[in-house]
């Protein structure tokens, strides 16, 4: 297991903790940032990309899909 995958696992875990904290205090922008951190961590974990590469991929996706809302969920928890 390379360092990027370990970092991805840490970012995924940290993003989940950050998401719970943001839900607790009612911080919508923090919630979106936590979900983006989780997504970057998931990309790192699955593909072994660096943090910068994962963030670049997310940024490019969001730029190409400007109408897409990160906080909108297609499923219920």
C-alpha cells in the first residue's frame, strides 16, 4: 500500500468526522467541504492518486458541471 492510499484513507475518515461536526453545528459550507474531502480521500484510496491530483479532478469535474450542486443528494440516508 503506497503513501497516497494511506493519505486517502485518512482524508476519508477525517471528512466523515468533519461532516458529523458540521451537521452538529449546522454549518452548510463546512458540510460541503467535508463531503468534498471525503470524495478526494475516496479517489486517493481507490486510485492511488496524490491529494493534489484528486483535488484537481474534483475541481475539473465541478467546473465542467457548474449546474451540479454538491450538497444535493440523490439518495436518502
